[in-house]
C-alpha cells in the first residue's frame, strides 16, 4: 500500500502495534512461566491483562476509522520476542534468568512506548481526539509497566542475581589435594 498521507501512515503504524500486541499476548504467559520470582511472575501476568485492554482500545480506534486492524506483521516485536525466547531457553541461574527476562521485557516496553508515542502524536495532528485519549491511556500503562520492571530489577531481581554471583564455588587447590573456597566475584575478576 502506497502511503499518501499522514492518515495512511497512522493507520499503518496502528496495524503494526495491533500485531505487536497480539504477539505479546502469546509471549507474556510464557515469560511468566519462565520467571522464578513471584513478583516478576505477577508483573508479567498483570501486564497480560493490560495488554488485552490495549488490544481492545486499538480495536475501538480501528472501528472509528472504519479500517481493519489486520494485514501487517510487526517484525520488530517478532525479533524482540525471539530474543526473549532465547533467554527463556538459556541455561542460567534462576535469579540471573529473571534479570535477563526483565531486560528483554523492558526492550519490548520501550519499543511499545515509542510506537504509541508516535501514533498518539499523529492522532493529535489529525484531530482524532478520542484516539488521542485511548492511545495516551495505553502509553501511560506501558510507562507504568516499564517503571514496575525497573523497580523490581533494582530492589529484588538484580540484587538476587548479584548475590548468586557471590555464592562460593569450589576451586581446585594447589598440589596438596585440598580445596579452597573462592567467590565467583573473585574468580571473575
């Protein structure tokens, strides 16, 4: 489809976000299952419910535009979620995996915030006031989800991952056959 106007670009970007949200609806339950910290599992589950509401808001916008929301695949979300899938399949200490899941999830949130910020601005310029409100609501939710993930990372998850790094590991001793205990932090440095 040749885009001839800002309206055409707006619709195209909305379709991209619609597909992205549908991909995320499938990924969030898997991310929640892969997380070991109950707080992180709850954050993913909670955002799944928000994502359902975001899809409904997009559908309201498409209905008002008399456009179909289908027809575009969001390759960026596909790539971001593929990276998240790699994290879930990686053999990691559970707290380190939780930290990696947060990093993957925050990349998704930042992508969504950029996309919703753009379409909200387009809607403002085009005079689609109802859509502006709906898009801002979603943008606020995405920002809140990102902040929640940051708070979890800074107060619980990353600390647990750092502590896992400090657990003692056995290191081979000198020639006498005894073992020495060294922290991973010391070994890594």
